[in-house]
């Protein structure tokens, strides 16, 4: 169950808040009211981060239907073709870039506030820190995190084909994810460990998704070739890929 909190405006899609997040905020409000303000700020920053992805995807011709904020973070549903590694890299980087800029802006504001109104400076520093954390966590080289997508996109530039990229990312995700998981568990950061287990599950699901996509794409190309007597042109190929990615995500 999710609730609409922002109605579509230009290239920013409908934004929903999942029930899990609302319950979490309500519990926080009961036990520790001031922490709700920080939690809302965090999810506000995550939303801006997602808008970074969404706007870049929109520019590249992949309109996003919705953004949803869950207790574990935000998700923008962008029907990106797994074969389009150039867009994957650009869209993947667009979110962390927004968070990095926000961290920079809040650092500067904090510095200025120390001169003019020192009392509010710590607030800006906290905002800077939160955005830096969002950048750090998202740049883990693990699918479905942005770092994983950036790495998978980059592998395309280094000559890896779709299936090689997909296999390489599953292996990298498993190794990095397991090391991070064990580390967080040793330091008793159980919530973060749990989050990473979830990330690893999604990583495997994404691996399966790209495999299915590839199999279906091969079939569609074969059908096209038989039907029209010649393989699809580049434009037709792009259309086939985009339609397939969109249908598979819906
Ligand atoms: Zn992101």
C-alpha cells in the first residue's frame, strides 16, 4: 500500500510513500519526536537524488512513471534497456551527482552560517553529512545500487557484451555484498546488514531479469527477421529493445 505525496509536474513523476515508511515515521514520532525531522530530511534528500536519475533518464528518452519512497530508500521505476550501457552509466551517475552537489551546498551554507548565525550551522553540517552518506552508500559497486549500475555501464565502454556485463556484475555484487555484510555484522550494524542481504537478493533478481530480457530479445529479433525477410534496422532494433524493457518492467 502506498500514498501519493507529489503529483506529476513536468518531468518529475508521481511520488508515493510506502506504508512501511509511514509506520516507521509514526513509531519514531511516538518514541523520539526530534528524530522524525532528521528522518523526513533524509527521505527528502533521497527524493531529490531520485529526481536526479529521473531527469537524466527523461532526457535520454526513458520517461519514468513513478518514484516510491520505502523504509529502505527510494526507487524510481525507469524502463531502461539493459543493453543501453551508455544510458545506464549516465542515469546511474545522475543521482549521486545531485547528492554530492547538495552535500557541497550544505557545507558552504554551514561555513557561512558560522560567520553570520552560528546557532544554525550544525543543522547545515548534518544535512551535508546525510547527503555524503547517501552518496557513499549508493556508490557501493553492487547492483541495484548506483555504483553497480555505473560499473556495469562502464563495462560496456570496455567492450564487455550484455551477458558478460551481467555475469560480471553478479559475481562482483556477491563478493562486495558478502564482505560488506560480514563487516557490518561484526560491527553489529544489524539494520545495515539486513539491508545488504536485501540488496543481494535484488542483485540476483536483476541478474535473472537481464537474462530473461536477453532471451526474449533474441526471440523477437528472430521473429522480426523471419517476418520481414531481413534483420531489423538500428532504429527498429532500438524500438524493439525499448518496448521489451518497458513491457518487462510493467
Ligand atoms: Zn541512486
